[in-house]
C-alpha cells in the first residue's frame, strides 16, 4: 500500500504505511535483514520526492549499512543505493560527494552490465551532469558522448531521451563557445521534440530559447529573435504571465 501511494504521488500516505511496516519488521526481523534495507530505501525515496534530502540520506545510509554486511560488493542493489546517495548529494549541491558515489555506481554496473546497456548510459549521463555543474565542460562532454553512443544503439531515433542528450551536448558546446556544433545539436533535439511533444510543451520553449542564445552569440540577430519569439509564444500559453522564464 505504501508503494502504491508513492506511485500515485500520495507521499504522506505512503510514508504512513511504510512506517507501519517498519514498526512491525523491526520487531520480528534482525537489524541486518535485507527486507529492512529495502524498506529504508523506499522511505528514503519518499523523503527525496518531498524535498527532505537530509532525511532521505539518513535512510539511504541505513540501507547501505545493511547491504555492506549482507551483499557482495558487486551486487546490483549496491549500485542502486550508491546511485540514490549520489542523487541526494547532487540535489543538496554537494557535487564532489555526488561524483564519488556516481563513480562507485559505474564501477559496480560495469561488472554486471554490458558496456552498451541503457542503464550505463544513464550513469554516464549523471556523471556528465556533475562535471557540467562544476564547470568541467570537456570532461562532461566525454561522458555525454558515451551516453549518446549507447542511446543511438538502443533507442529509436525519435526517442525523447535522445533529444535530452542532444540538448545536453548542445549546451556543453555552447558553454565552450563552440556555437556551430551547439546549433547542430540543438537542431537535432528540436527535430525530435517537434515530432513527439505537444506544440506547447515547455521543453520546446527551452530548446527554442537555447537556439536563440546561440544565434545571438553568433551575431545572427534575426534568427535569434525568431527563436525567442517561438519560445515566448509557448511560455505565454503554458506559464503564468509573471513567471521568471517569461521575463527572461
């Protein structure tokens, strides 16, 4: 019942049922039982969803403590917990620690997954995002390219995840003033998003705005204005009139 409520977004109810479960399991199970680890993880995910990151981290660490005693060091559940801890540190702005745990995740996944597995693409993307956030754009681009290589093999050519990766690569080239490549990747992203998203989807507005920035940086002011106007048209339909993105 806790899992169902979480899936429905009823986080308060989910937490209530998880706590009832925990109360029973703590009475009948040993402190290092794997079922407790699973439950701590589930409680942590609820707290993560509600923005209580420090509390989520406490529960993920409880999960890891049990797994360290009961699982092999290369078990897939260990990779999942490392990933969850990394995500929390990223959300809290602790990028060096997040990077450490994402690399731990990748190390384990590399031992039980093929090098072109879609899950590996996600982890490469997560690591790339951290390097972008700390301003190491060349390294971020390397990991982003690893993500793209796997996605091109495993996803349909019009998949939204592929558009997200193209967008990420465009931004990385943009930040390094490589405007020609940035524009090329933005165009790949917008081509996919135009096919699979509604005309007023916020992601379209973001891409149009990003393309406007690139054109402006290149001195193509007419093209920049055209893309900004497309972004604004969508935002005026999908956002409140006083939203910061509209002002931008």
